[in-house]
């Protein structure tokens, strides 16, 4: 991917959000302003998506922008970034960002809320891969 949002024209995307994640993002947006996600692929909490104020986590050539998520009630898209190294292993998966009870990383904005973001994944179908240009 070239760092721009590239969903297929039919709306096929690599990333979606659960209702619980959407609700949490709305609350976080009210408190912190525009948001972004980054998933580094590290161990432990590093393997969970981390939510930051937009621009607080510096992305670069070692990161891939998987999606600009449109979230009802959030005025601007929420970027979802992943380390390029992890993307090479996960390029054939569809990711759903969810929010569940529990304590996440201290660096992610949801940590004080008593919930954490996590990823649920499934393989992209052959049709989805074709629409995404794979």
C-alpha cells in the first residue's frame, strides 16, 4: 500500500469496527480530539491496536496505512496504521477492532476506561483480495 486509503470501490476494506469499539471511540474523541490507531506487532500489549491522539504516534516508511475509518459521530476519519513488517504477515487478513473489558496498555487512550481494544481477524476471501488488488 502506498500510505493512502485504498478500499475497493465497492467498499471492501481491510479494517472494520465493532459496535463496542465505535462507542468507545466516540467517547475518546470527545475527550482527546482526532484519533488514530497503530498496531506494532510487538509482544504482549504491543500486539493490540493502540489508540492515540492523531499525530501523537509518529508514522513513517516502516508503517502502512490500512484504512481511514469512518465512524458515525466522529467528524473525521480515524487512521489505522500497522508496522510494515507485521503487514507482510497479516496482508491476507480482515481485521475487526473490538473493545472488551480489561486493562490494556498504559499508552493507549482507553487504558483508564477499564476496557481495551483488541483485534479479531479472519482471512480475506479470494474475492476480497482481488478487489483490494492482491
